[in-house]
């Protein structure tokens, strides 16, 4: 990596970029900046900034006293061009990358645009360092190049598309095919039912994202509802041991066994979800909610569904509701009444044959 005087580059680049605004910073270095260095920058990451696009790119720069942060309204969405952090380690100065994090620990860097509209964003380094530079040293400055799109309505960006054009946010419908033996019957009377559930993307984006990823991976297929309590709930989703002791988030959301951590220090089987329980959704009949331990931010893949004769309001604000049954609640009711052993496990397996994603329409 080339060792250069970072703040002088920032000042010179900032003065060259149309539509960019700079901040005050001082690296304390007087190294000469050659035209070759500037040209290399302009031919790489900064080339697009010279183009007259709408909206215009913004170049925020600052020093070590306060890292970059910004808050957007719900009719705005964030697009990132680049972020750089300048670090002094010993006698050397380095340029490295930080992470732009949205509240909830969603990392913007890999996608270069926010998955939803609105929100708070900040530049992160050190404990969430993701670049190729050193893991220690003193930050002497930073640069974040971004632009803000103004729109109407609440939207999100489809992360599976290369385009950065936002789409209207929608709730996703899934169909869960369940095989069970109704109460008072035997294996020969096994029946199959279809339960349709609407997932609330805006209210619990991380939970819905993880749940859909597990579905797309086929992780829930052939798993069971291992814990059933009549007049309360039916619980399943243990994709590991099928016994209620396993399961993990499908993607990295910044938490390892309930604690904030770096992805490099956490095995994927220990990935957990940040709580989104204060989203206004409650445990009324048909609620789909995330199971977890008594500790915060420990949800993984296990979930539970509330039957029609239950409204466990004591779980509101503790467990995250992220969907509701829209069809087939009668099957949930029948499953909640199946015969169980002393540990609440059904005498006959209640099996999730498969879960499919129906559509992206409300």
C-alpha cells in the first residue's frame, strides 16, 4: 500500500470535485503530492464523481475528533461511493477502509446503498474494522463520499439487483406446508395443511431477511415443531438438532450469541439477531414471532406461532413479531392441541414439509 500524506490528497481532491463539500482536517504532514497520485485516484474510485449526476456526490471529510454520521428522513435513501480512514501507526500513515453502518448494524459497504429508506448512518472502524489496513493506530482523518436520493414514500432496495433504483417496500407472503396428527388420532390419520403468513418487512427488516434467507436455503424443510403448548403457542425452526437447542441467524447482523462482535470472531452457528421487538407488532392470534433465550439479541432460526385462543401480551416488546398468519390459522389451532409428552414435545412429529416464498405483493 502506498504511504502518502492523506489530508493533502483530500483537500486537493475535494477542490476538484464538482458538487462536493469538504470539512476541516489536518494530518500534520507536508509530503509532496504528485500529479500521478491524483491521476490514479481520478482514474479509479473517484472517476464517477467528476460526472454531473443528479443528485450530486457529497464529499465529507473530518479529523479524529468525531467520526462521520448522518440521519435521513423517511423520504430519502443513501448511496455510498467510498469511505476512507487515515491512520497513523508508528512512523507510517495508511489509508484503509472503514464500514458505513446503518442502525441495526446493517453494513452498507458491500451493497453501496441502504436496504431501506430513512435511518441513521455512521462511519465505523476499530471494533468493526473491515478493510485491508492496520487494526490499530490513531485515526488522523476520514472521507466519506455519498449522495442522498429524495423520493416519495417508504421504499427499499432489492439487494439481489445490480441497479440502485429503489422499489416500493412490500410485505412478503410465504406458504408453510405442515404435516401433523390431530389430537385423539393415530399416525394413519396424519394430515397436511397449508399456512400462509405475511412477513412485515418494514417493521422487522433483519428478522424477515434472515427468515427468508433460511427459506431460500431450504433450511426449514423437514424440520419439526418440537415444543407445543395448548392455549399458548407452537414452536419450531431448530435447523440443527430439531430439539430446541440449536439454530442461528441466516446472515451476519452484528451479533454473536447476543453480544455485539466482529464477524471474523464469530462462527456462523453463533450468529444471532438484534432485537426488533419494539416495532408496534403484538402477540395477537396468528402472530409469527422469534424465539430466543431470556437474554437480548439472541434470536436465531427458531420461531413460534400464536393460535387463535392465545394472546400472550407479556411477550410484547420482548420477542420480535415479524409476521401474521393470513390463511390456515385453523391448522395452527389444531396443531396447538395435539397430544404431547411431559416436555411439551408432540407424540407424533409435527413436520414442516417445506416453506415457499409466494410473491412480493401486498
